């Protein structure tokens, strides 16, 4: 898939909210809450215009029973897609608009994703650096299959700073 990198858009928040409402009608009480995460959830951050949504659920195995329904609604069913305990649905085909990541309420990936999001939201200097790095990569790589692995080490280091920040904040709060 071609790398589509754009400036932050307020529309992304609206798209997240609309999709969350739509999915609440499908999954009902199985979903505890929805979270907007990833680059489209951070003001000022350049992003591929694909809304990353997290659905925190009571029982991840029940989500598998919705596969046929989601297919009928135009979602790709990607299963775990390399992450144990996750179920991923993708919307929009080649012009993908949403990734919906389902995690059971006790999955540690939830906390990691949300800490990273919150760190970026509170650190505009990191957002500026990350955006510049993304632009540089998008100029070097045409496809997401090249672009995504190229940013992996940078993101891991940024995530490490986010987790350290969170740990220090937690220690100071006690």
C-alpha cells in the first residue's frame, strides 16, 4: 500500500466518534470502551489517514463470533495480525480508513498504547521530531511495507521515553 502521509485533521476525531457509535450497535455490551490512539489521535502529528481505534472488551474470544458480521459490513478480518490477544478489523480496502484493534480488558498492550498516545499529546517537541522523521521516511519509501519497518527503531525509543515518563509520574503521585 502506498504511503499517504497528511497533516493532522480535526475530522479524524469525528471519524473515530462516528465509528465508535456504529460499532457500539454491533458489539453491544461486549465493548467496555473505545479509545482513539495512534498518530491520528495526536494533534499536530503527521499521519497516514487511517484511524486507529481500540475496543477494550470483556472477552476477546467472543469477538471471533462477529467475523461474519464484520465481513458483511465491509471490514477485513485480520485476526491476531501478529499480536497475541488482539483481534484486528480493517475498513476501507485499498483506501483504508480505520483499523479497529480489539483487546481484552486485562491485556498489557492497552496500557502501552495509551501511555504512548498520552505522552505525545503532552510533549509537542516529540510530536515535531516524530513528524519530521515520518516526512523523511515518506520521501524515501513509497510503500507502507517499507515505511513501517523503517520507523520501528525510532518508535521503540520514543515509546521507551513515554514509558519512563509514565513510571516517573506514577512514582511522584505516590
